[in-house]
């Protein structure tokens, strides 16, 4: 079962309330997304740490409901 873009955005915003989130469905199938995320919570963190924060927000759905997620993260 695929995950909707709005559900993906909501999960990220739940974990990072100040985040600006832009979701793009790359294949039109609800399984392949690109997320561009800006959040003050990323300040001072490595790109790997920023991405880990996003994956943690997805609560284990990556690799199941969500097959592929390209991430672009930055601090505000």
C-alpha cells in the first residue's frame, strides 16, 4: 500500500513542527517521492544526521509503505 504525499508531509511536520516541506511524487505511484525540507532543527547537524531525523519521523514506514524517498534538507 502506497503512502500519500499529504500523509508523508504530516508525519514530517509532526516531528519537525517548524519545517517547510515540499513533496514531489516522482513516479506518480505514491511510492517514489522527493522531499525538500527546511527546519531550524537541522542547524549544526550533518546532512546524515538531518536525514536520520526525517527517517525517524517516518516511524518505520520507509521500505514498506514508502519505497523510495530522495531528501534535500537544510537549516533555516
